[in-house]
C-alpha cells in the first residue's frame, strides 16, 4: 500500500521547518549571468577585482556546504565536544553478529502492518501513520527524487563500474576504511508502540546517544566490523550546540579524521528523516522482513549546484544506485527513492560518501536499528567487492 506522499523531502531541517510541498526552485537567467559578467569586467577595470574575489571566496567557503533556509531548531544545547587528535587510538568494537542473508525470489508485502485506527488517537494529538514509501512495488519504479536542475544519465550510471576498488586494495594493512558520523546527532525517534504525538509529548529529540540516531550508527559500525571492515564511529552530536552550524562543525570533524587516517575512503553521515504532512500527521515508513517491522531508508546525494567544489558528485550517485538496487534485491521494500539535492552536505571531502536517512520521526528506535543492521550489511558487501 503506497499512500502517494510526495517523495521530494530530504528531512534535513527540524520538524517545525519542514513541509511536504516542493517549493518553486529559483532558476538562473542567462541574461542576468551576462550582466554579472559585464559588472565583473567593470570592477576589474576599476582595480577592485581583488576585493571582489576575496568577498566571493569567503562567501563560498562559508556557505557552500550548508543547505538553504536552515533554521535554528526547537532545541538548542550547550556542551563541550571532543574532536579527534593525533593521540586518538583506533580500536574497532568487538561484537557477536550474524548478518541476515535471505534473498526473496519475489518481494512480498504484509498489508496488515499498515493498518491504522485513527479513532484511537487521543484528542488533541496528531497521528503517526504507518506507510510504505518504497519503490519496489510501484508499477514503474520511481527511484529518484531529484530537486536539482541536473539530469544525470542514470542508465549509464547503472551500467558503470562501482566507483572504488575492493576493500582489500583500499586498506590492506587493516587501517580504518569507513567513517560513520552524525551531523544531526540529537535526532531521535518516536516511543515504542506509540500511535500519536503532541507538541510536548513523544518529541523525537534526545541528547542520549543510546536513544538517538547515534545508536543506529553504533549497530552499523558493529556490522562493518563483524564483516571485516575497519570503521570509526564518531559519536559527536554536531547539532547539539547549534543546529545551523552543524554541517560546518561536521565538516571539520570529517577533515580531521581524513587527515589522521588517509585510508578512510567512505564517509556515511547517518540521520533520521522527518516526514510530516501539512495536517500534522507523521509518517512512519516501514516494511516487513523476516516477520519483523523495519524502518525504510533513503540515500541523499549532494551535488555542486549550490557552488561546492564537487565536480565528480555522480560517483556518489553511482554508489547510491547500486545500494538501492541491492537493497531491493535482498530485502524487498527497504529503500525509499534516492534524493538528489543542490547542497553538497559534506559529501565532497571523501572519495565516496552518502547521507543516509534511517527511518523517520514516526519510526521507533528499534525499527531504525534493525534497518541500520540491514543497511550496513548491504554496504559492507558492496565495499568488500568493490569494482572487482
């Protein structure tokens, strides 16, 4: 059952700042561009080009990696974070885990998991509605939600080689290959068995790393480790001090880790999405696997449309397409459409990077952790095989 909810939401702003309606995109006028070129020449003739270039460089370095219209969140915290230093010792976690390995011949769906009794919602509260936002059951698979002016050749990307060599060639000496971090670490989930929420109750925000999206990153790192891929899981909540500065803070963390461990080739920024209808209903994207209810996931691919130095962003789209295909083949209705955005979202610092939305604000933590396990299982297989 697909509720035909618009699928162009990336969920990267607080719940209060999000909308399911796609806003009109501003497109550049060639005439305006020509006028800007004339002005630039005039400034050069006047001897002020150096000042103008400095201003442009500063503006780009400051804002190119941040999404537009980002707002202060409802929750603002103050604390001290610790970033990696040269004294940091990398110690992979030790766990016992047997990743699932069942490939359905034909995806099937249990419609009953989407049953919802709206009459049970208490007065004054908004419902949390279970929904299928995947593409696997669509008559014509709609696997992209593109809110940019770009038109990538997805057919060519589907047939192109995987963007990186096998893991054994990238980190032969056991150095860390994957970095998991959380730009919006305070993102959390709905309470277990809840069917509704209000402005003051069942709020999906937490600074407890056992209850927020950091816990999802933890189980993902455990799967990578169990499958032989050395991973660093950064537990810093980069939005805790300031939401609007979270991406710039995360960028500094990424660059520090890449400097300390040049072997890192994959960076996964793990988030929790927020899908809310205009009437206040929260959407709980789920599917069933092995008799259990699991959150659905979405890959967000950043681009250079907003000015980031990111000419090869389609490498990440290649990775996202292969991840999406593998998820559908192995686990059925796991993936939502891939979201392509104008901002880079810090994906341009490493050779391969994705922003991963694991569940939404309507999902429970357990549903998200189950999704994280399956997601890391697929990613690990792709990383191990590479283009070999």
